[in-house]
């Protein structure tokens, strides 16, 4: 079981030639105080080309676009409150099916409507994101969102990227503000 | 000195390994409308003296499951020292008059027993139901953490949300994380009518 630190890069396929499937799991608990809004965390993925851009809306996987055209990146569906034990949302990635022009897959977490609801990760109980080798169940990485990103409203959790014909993993762990529209813009997509 | 925003969590002992004793100060001011009634006519006739609003700060010493393991782990004006001796309450300020902290709680981190994982600092309005008072009548509420060794203010959280209609504040907590202590700026509020009802959430 590998446990990664923020910023750490590891090989995926070179040392694990059989590794083909990764699962990103996102979990949190419901709001325990009455009168506040529910906490709605969203897992999203961008399929990015070698110029650092997502090629069209099909390359942005989120609650309104649950699967990329190749079917290799699949989002579980939107959990709007954190109800349920364990991972509340997930994104599954089949590395062998990812199109050749996709150079990296960025995995991000965003609090829906964070600005209007005045929310940040620190207020959400037990919020975490983890990346698991879907075939062995080994957890590659887990971020405790509420502790280390308490004032953030979004973060780029990890990037899975091609390197000399293999796939590698970068435990990015960097926060961002401004919601999905602003994040999508950094990958060349305009809000719609 | 860090000014915290709601939800923010900061380290206390990891960057300050010598930090042993803290003073947690809580303060608030009454607004002009602290009266439970009377209103315009009362003020016009010079009756003006607002009903005092008596806020009480308390600390709940919780275990790793977020529960109050025994009643004595509630430190408040009627139980000013925790059984372990690590928490000491300064005493009851009945009117809120005066600048700075209205109530202070001394924390000796090294004496906190291993089974206590969280110190939750709460404020509730005494007799809020009888007096028809709520936190909409309070302004400038804050919680701050001071290093008792040198009086350096480590952080302060100004509770600036609109708490109208609420009668209990869960201001902040000092909690264990890995082998260190951290502080979380909570700023949540409930309509619990008194300390007993508020405490029941943790039983």
C-alpha cells in the first residue's frame, strides 16, 4: 500500500504493469447544524491534451456529463448532501481506454455554490478524497480536505499523466477558488 | 496573530512546540436592542435601560467520539475546574460590560488527559427564553487564543455571521490532530434554550 504526500509523483504502470483501473473516491458527512445549507461536494475530471487544454466539453467529466466519449472516465453521479457511509461520489478511470491525445487527467474537488452558501472545506465534517488502485483496493493517496484545505472551496487533488509511454501519478493537492467555471477556464473551457 | 475565518483550522503546537498554557478569551457586546420588550415607547419615556444580556462561556471536554464522557467534563460557571485540573474558568461576567474578554478560560495542554480529544468552547444566553433574548442582540462576538507564557495572541475569530434568533453559539474548539493541538474556528449556532440542552447534543 503506497501512501503519498502532497506533491509526490509516483509511477503507476511501469512498476505495476497490470495496473489499468483507478478509482477516485470522495466522501463527507451531512451538515450537523440546522439552518445551514447542505454541503454538496463534486468530484470532476478534465481530460487534458499536451497543450494543457481540455478538448471540448466532452473532456470535462462532471454531474452534467458523466462519461467521456471513449467511456474510460466514468463519474458515479451527484451526491448533494453527503448522505451515506464511505465514498459519496467516485470517478473510475480505465487507463487502457484513454484516447491517445489525452496527455493527462486532472482530478478535482469543488464545493457546489460555496460562495453563495459561505462554505469551505473546513466546515464540512470528515471530507476526504482518495485514489485507489481499483483492482487491488490499495489506497494510493488520501487527502483530509477539512484539515489541510480548511479555507479552500476547491482543489486539484491529483493528475494522472503520460510519461514516456507509461502513466504516472502526481499528488498535486493545490487549492483553487472561484468554482467550476473558473477551474474549467484554466483548461480552456468557457462556462456554459 | 492570525484573524480566522469560519471553518478555518490552524495549528497550535506543531509550529509552537513549547506551547503549554493557553488562555481562551471570549467576548461580546450587547446591542441597543437587548431588551425583551418595551420598545419605542419605553425608550421615548426615558425608560431606556436595556435588560442586561448574560452570556455564559463554557467548555465541553469531549472524547475521541465527540462525547462528554462524564458530567464533570463540562466546565462552566458552576463547575469552574475540570477534574483533571487542565481547564479553569475565570468566572461569570453577568453583564458583558467592559472591553476585551468577557470570560476567560485557562487551558494547560500538558495536563489534558489522553482520553480528551476536543475542547469545545460554547456561549449561551442565560435565561434566554424568559428574557426573550437571542444572539441578534449581541455584536462583536469573538473567541481568541493567547499563549499564556508571553501573552501573545495566536489567533482570533470574529463571529460575524447573522445569528439572529439563535441562543447558543459553538464558537470554536481546541482539538488533537495526530500528536498536536489545533484550533478550529467553528462559529455555528443553535436554538438550544440553555446550557443543559446544548450539552445534551454531546451525550
